[in-house]
C-alpha cells in the first residue's frame, strides 16, 4: 500500500513539473512572437527594413509546428 502511494506521489510530482515546463515554454514562445511582432510594426512605422532575425525566427517557428 505504501509503495502505491509513494509511486502515485512521484507520478503526480512528475506531471506537475512537466506541465510547469510546458507552460513556461509556451509563455516564452508567445512572448517572443509578441516582441518580434512589435519590432516589425515599429520598423514599418519608422520606415526601416525589418531585420533578418525576425523572418528567420518566424520561419523557424513554422517548421517547429
């Protein structure tokens, strides 16, 4: 009985860690998208050409999906 409880505790703890990591990754992806979108809009407004890094980042995002 104790072993089952212990296993369940470890399993739950592991799932919590995984979900926390997934949330953090999703958040950082969303943050990066927001930052590069803002940068692109700002550059359009100032009339400068958008940086290569932004388009490179977006193409990398598409391949990741």
